[in-house]
C-alpha cells in the first residue's frame, strides 16, 4: 500500500521506515525548498503544541525547537544565538510571565 507524505522529516526517518520493512522514496531539497518546508513544519508543530498537553506538549515544543535551530542555521546563526537574543530582549522588554494582557491605550 502506498502512503503519500510530501513533507520534511527528521534525518533518521527513512532508515526507521526501511527497518520496518517499507521502502522510503526521498529527495534532497534545495536551500529555498528546505526553508519553505521548515516553515511549513514549524506551522504544523505549532498546531500540535496547541492541541497537546503535559509530556506530549513538551515533545511538540522540542520539535519546534529543532526546527528553530535549523531555521537559525539557514540564517548563518545558531540556536545559542537565538536564545541569547531572546534573553537580551527579555531583559530589555520583559517576558510574558506576569500574564499582562493589554486591552487598549489612549492618547
């Protein structure tokens, strides 16, 4: 039986498929195709984060983190640099931990 996926998968997935007795048909993406597929994958994982909780949510968040790491590498950066930028932004503008919900402003 043929199953169509047409999506970016983790590097070891084709080997896992082969070990399960199936044949995996793959291709290597160009950098532009890779970026597009990473962005699609980020959106997919975002939806999975929203629909999960507990340990499952942590698993989905880890998938998002891996995608963010790969996107950073495409920008000639690193996950560490993304985390440092987030830390600096948090120091400058704050975090979201105080649960502040801005309703409106007036002048």
